[in-house]
């Protein structure tokens, strides 16, 4: 089976390496020569195990790279589908990628769309491109949507272990598409239609976005009621059928912060809950910066920002709520010193932990990197001018820090007078992010 992977990004490159590791002959294709040069080293994406997997695949002779499409048996489309300014799914890259294979497509070939698209898009946008080129989809070529569902940071393992939903535009397409996934996946392979597969993917991320919006709304309500919202969530999650997610500074990344809009686009009148959840999560950076603005800090005080990637332990800053908080705080006139052991956002100055904390008036934790979980109260106390922390990710042991002379707010205690037992500030452990 000769596989062609179009788009060597966060999904395409790991997928190409995973296919090659299973003995398939793979050509990774990208129109950007720089991406191809980097891909050979497995370097342009920071993902544990990826560089090594690419190196091994290239050394085995199973993985090659090119900017030109070649004939093959299976074409995997893994190009970006950004969101347009009016919150729709931008299909331009998918269309161009599919058009680029038409000249080499042969009878019996399979085209797999892994890019996240709106419900119905594979059948309404991609199928006509193949038909216009003279193919009969489901007979002379096969077309399916098989969404990627891997978590950044554990992509190499999840690519192989996660179940795959294979949605053909005809039943024959599903059967053909499943052949590839049976070769590379240990997870269950579920056969369905393409619109269902598209909706499954979007539903997974929308479920998380709506759940997180509820958690964020709950902490706002609890701060208003002067009770600890993190404790409420932690204790409620002890019920066997409750699974509230973790409140935080907002929702980032290119999945949860984007995918719900692709559902709204197709049924705006029917999706008020999904739309409202997006608005609630998008309001969180301002909720955090408004709180900081109300603290008795001197004008131009120095804030030490711990973590700006959109999620813990990764370098990705796409749609990062942490950076939105930083931008708000800069506009308010605070001096900002960012420390992030993973991310290197363009246009922002970065500092070592010591530089960031020395002389600072408030530390703001905006990403739950593992490195921050082991910091001691002493580090903050010794370096900061005023040793106080706003922990938006619920990772600081409030009780221990308070006992060690460091003031801590978290999302459960933004209304400081709320704590009935100030030391019982929940850790957020009960939430299952
Ligand atoms: N977040 C919270 N509270 C939580 C969980 C997450 O505020 O309880 C925030 C994170 O901090 C982050 C954002 O939400 O800013 C997104 O985080 P995430 O943990 O959902 O991770 P993603 O977006 O990197 O990956 C998701 C995953 N989807 C699901 O778990 C259903 C992943 O499996 C998908 O492959 C990926 O989206 C994708 O590509 O669609």
C-alpha cells in the first residue's frame, strides 16, 4: 500500500511516520520546501517521540518527502482548516490539496480527509471535485472522512491506540478506508457515513468546550456567592455520574476554541448552548485581567507570568488564553515578565524563572506545566517583592503556600473573603481535565 500524506503539520507528519513504522511506503508532501527540510529532521513540530519516529522511518526507507504529488493507493489529506473571520470552516487548503492529486489519481485509489471539516463538507465540497474529474465515488475511487483525535503531547501513542471513526461517503468507501486504519491502528475501527464522522469529531471537542464553560460559569457564580467554586467542582465530581471539567483562564488551541463554530455554522438557530459556551470561555481572559486590575498593586507594578502555552506541557500558543491575559495586562500598564519552559511566542520577551520572579509584585500562573507544580513557596518568597500568586490553573497547594507566607488566589477564591476555611482551597484534583 503506497500512502501519500498531504500536509506535514501537527497531524500529517506523525501520521506519515506512524504509517511508515507499520511497513507502508509513505510519501509526505508539503508545498512549503522549508517544512519539508524540517520534516526530514522531524523538527518543526514539538511532539514527544516524533523526531525519533521520523528518523527511524526515513532510515528504514519507508518514508520520503517531496513537494510534488506522486501516484499512490491512499491519499491522506491533513492540511489546516482555519476559521474564517465570520467563524466558518475555511476549506480552501483542503480543496487545493484534493485538486493537486487529481492528475495522479487512478481507479481504485482512496482519498481520506483527516482535516477537521464541518458536518457534510466531505460530501458537499470534496466529492464534487472528484466527480468533476470523471470519477464515480464509491465505484472508481473511494472517499471518506476519518478525523484525527489525538491529544498534543501524546500524539505518537494515541495515533496507534485511539479508536478510529471511518466515515465513507458511500458504504463501499467506508470499507476501503478502514483497510488503511486497520494497518496502522490498534484501536477499534468504527464504520459510518462521512457526515456522522465529521459530527463525531466536532462533538467531542464541543462536549469539552461546553463542559469547561459550565465549570468557568460555576466559579464565577461561586465567587459571587462567596464560596469556593473549585471546592464545589471537586466535591461534585465525587458523585459517580458527575464529570465537571477544570475552570481556567479560557480555552485555547486549534480544536476546542474553533471546532464548535463549525457546528454553529451549519445550524445557527439550533445551537444557542454551543454558541454561549464559546462566549463564556472567551470571556475568561478578561475575567482574570479584571481581577488583577482590582488588586491593590501600584501602577506599573511588575507581574511575573508563569506559562503562556494554550495547555500544560506543550509549546503550542495557538489561541492561547494566557497570551490574551498578558495582552490585557500590558494594556493596563503593568510590566510583564513571561517565563515559559516550553513555549516561545513570537513578539514576546521571555525570562528565566529567576529573572521573571525577582522583584515582582504578583505571579500569575496561566499554564499548568509540570515544572510549576513542584515550585516551592520559598522560591516565590525569596525572589518576589510582594510574594503573592494568582493561580488560574489550580496547581498550587494553597494550604502549604499560605503556611509558608505566600498569598495565593485561585479561581475558587477570587473573592478572598469567600473562604469559610481559607486553608481549604481546593486543589482542583476532583476535576478530570
Ligand atoms: N481546558 C480547560 N479545562 C479543562 C480541559 C481543558 O480549561 O478541563 C483548556 C486547556 O487549558 C486548553 C483547551 O481547554 O486551553 C483545550 O485543551 P484540551 O485538553 O481539550 O486539548 P486539545 O485542544 O489540545 O485537544 C483536543 C482533544 N480532544 C478531546 O480530548 C475530546 C484531542 O483529543 C483532539 O485530537 C484535539 O482536541 C483536536 O485535534 O481536535
